[in-house]
C-alpha cells in the first residue's frame, strides 16, 4: 500500500481491548462508546475538497478494532464511498470464518502488531498466548488473500536485536509488508520501559541496521515510520522506505472514540472534536495544527541552525513532546549535532507548547 499518495484517516472505532500491552500509549479508562462512522464519512466529503487528495484510506484501530461487533458493516459502509480500508489489530480474533467475512466486507489490507519473532518476546510485551493466536491469525489472512502488514514497535532491550528474525518471520509467513516505528514514551510504556528508551545514536544504529538487514530480504517491503528516517545517510536498498511517516498537518488526521481529533494519534494534543466542529473546520482553523505544519518557524535548540532541518522538520514530534512537553524541541532520538546520550528529565514537564 503506497501510503504517501493517500490521505490517512486513523479512526478509533472503539475503546475496549482484550490486552494491556506494556508499551500501549492509551491509559484512559476504557469506555463502552463507539465512534459514529457516518458522522466521519459525512464530514470527509468537505475535507476532501480542501486537501485535494484523490485517494483516502481509513485506518481502523481501537482499542481493538475486531471487538467492534459491526466491523464488517462499518467496512462495507466506508467502501461504498470509494475509500480504502485498513484494519489495525492485535490479530488474536482472526479465525478462518472471521477472516473470510473480513475479506467479503471489502478490506484492502490488515495490519497486525507483532512485537517480536518469538513467543518469548511477543508475549512478554502483550501477555501469555498472544503470539500463538496472532501468528495463526496472520496465516489465515494470507490464506484467504488479504494483504498483511506486520507492525513492529521498536523497544530497546526488547526487540531491537530481533530485526533479522522479524524479517525472516515475514518471509516464512509470506507477509509482504512490515512497518517499524519507534516506541514513544507514553501511557503504559513510561512505567514499563522508561522515558528515554531509544535515544540519540541508538536510533541511528537501529535505522542503519534496518536498512542493512533489509537488503537481505528484497521481496519484503520494509517501511520505517519515523520522521528521522528521512535523514538516514547510508545507501538504502530499494525495498526499504525510510520516508513513510507523513509530515504533520499534510496527509493525516486521527479521530478517537469520543470524536477528538489529533494531528498524530500519539501526539497527545487534541486539536478539535467532530461533535463540535467539522473536520474541514478543524483542518483549516486549528492554530495548533497550523503551527505543526509550520514547524520550521518554531524549532528550538539545536534544530534552529541545523542544516538539514528542512528534511526532518525537527524530527519525531511525538517523541519530543513526550519528553519535554513541546513538539518543537529537538527529537531526543536525533543523532545529529550533540545527540542526547542520557535522559535526565523525568517528571519536570514544561507544558509550554505553542507559546
Ligand atoms: S538537529 Fe533537529 S533539525 Fe537537525 S536533524 Fe536533528 S532533529 Fe532534525
């Protein structure tokens, strides 16, 4: 799936989940509410005219999207408007009859989260029995012909030495896509892995490893979803794309179960709510979103004079925000110009963003 040519709308269909993963960024109480997809669809019509994108993909997440009882109906509804649909899931409920029904509903691609190539690693993060069920689910998806993308959250000390094994696992399972994203210091993850897991040169080293190892798996489409992927300066094989993460405010919005809208779902800053404003009003009227679009104007610290700040726009804003309280501070994962090698800040957040 060539995400770069799509407008991405990540929508959280529900709030409930069967797991409590150690790295999960959501820590709020689990509500029974479910997102009104018709409201989103009606508002997207106008937003389309403003953004000018021809292709739109709904990335359906949760909670756990497959726990939404009317998921097939939701997918059919979205498909009837001509949009693409991806379901993002932990893969634990994908038995064969369910997967056939998913295929019939018109799904375009299914993203399954895997945190390691072995039960030992994956179950450590997600809980006992998760690995076996998710692997079975992936096999079922492949069997019925639904394209699969495995999503790996990179966590230092947990799976950063498991990259080659993950690529091998994809090959064994006949999975054609894998995307990799850095663990963000939020939610459960702060307690379990600390604020500062993967910083500075550690990020550079893992991105280099992905590129170099990816060369051994030319049949696998490997996507790095991180702004700093754009500054990797080694020879990158054709099957590895380091530019998958869109710039904020250009081709992506996220909506949670309550209708809150975000520039990035992991950037914990609400920029509007679809029950009070339309998506178009939020897209054009949110000053926070506009500031994020114009990030270069507000960069701080070492990013201000950095010669490549046009390329990364200050790096991964969710990581900067999670560590400092401002998305405009330098990304703690940046290895250019005096990288951070030790995190000292823990609780002294300066919530001074957008000031
Ligand atoms: S110093 Fe800032 S602008 Fe330069 S590469 Fe690092 S994050 Fe990007």
